[in-house]
C-alpha cells in the first residue's frame, strides 16, 4: 500500500508538523479493518429464505398425479396428497440449502464481499479498529493527552481521525473534516503520501493554534513512522 518513499515522506511530514506543537500525530494504514465473515452468511440466508417466494412469483406450482381422485378412496387421496406435499417441501428445502451454500461461497470471494458489504457496517468496523489502534499504540498516554491518530483502511476507502481528550476539549470534531478530505483525495488519486502530507499539514496547523510548542520542553512522545497493518 505504501512504498518506502511514501513512508519516508509521511514520517518527514509528521516531524515537521510536530515542530510547531506539543501535540503528537500518529499514522496507521490497514489493508482492511475486518474480515466481515458474517456477510457471506447473511447473503446466503437471504437467498435461501427468498427462494420459495421467487419460485411462487415465477409460477412454479405443485402438481398431483393425472388420475388423482379418480376412483380413489379417501385414504389413498390423503396419502397421495401427503406424498406430493412432502416431495414439494423436500425440494424447496434442498433448493434453499444449495442456494445458501452457493451464494455464501460466491459472496466470500473478496471482491464480491467488498461490493456487497453494507457501507454502514464498513464504517462501524473502521471506527472500531481505529479506536483499537488508538489504545494499542498508547496514544492516550501522552503527557497532556494531545495525541491524534490518523487511521486509513484501504479496502473500505475510509479514514478516521481520533483526537485524545486534551484536544477534544478545545477543538470541535468538524475542524478535522478538511484534513480527512485531503487524505482520502490523495488515496483516491493513487497518491497516498501526498494525501497524508496534506492532512498532516492541516492537523499540525490546528494543533499549533491550540497547543503551541514550549521552548526546550517539546519531547517527541510517539514514533513518527507510519504503521502499516496487513
């Protein structure tokens, strides 16, 4: 997802931005935020449950023997009707099982799964993974709670920015929207390093306004290197 040159550019952008603030910027890029293993199962179940209705809609119907009822006793008619119903029900169940398996296998293919995964589910998983990374990388452990995580999930084409409570108390959430737009614009254009540089520059400006550096007291508390997750 990122070349060595891209990583070097992003690291340099972080170093430059942090010179003007006591805030800390940390960048993470993930190939995908979830395996979404429930999505193939859900689509398989939908196909299986919809199968009887589709069959009826297309005029599929159960037929009885041609001589049904001609000289038959009540017991014979009941037995024939039961056998016909059982055969129809067994066929429908078999069809549902086959559809479930086939559709689930098809949707499990990564390109199909990405296409058929609902966007709100993707957004929820990206947000959750970003919060996990925020805690895992100890961004909440900075001296003044001024850590900022910029998280990109490449497969979903989504990004999240999480600012620690020291920043959130002074900066509105929508202040970061411009940075996120620049970030994703870079990824969509096939220039991830440029997107990160633009976003980091905007974030650095916001942090510098609210958290300017102090002379001889501006330690680098977090790594400036971008982390890439497979």
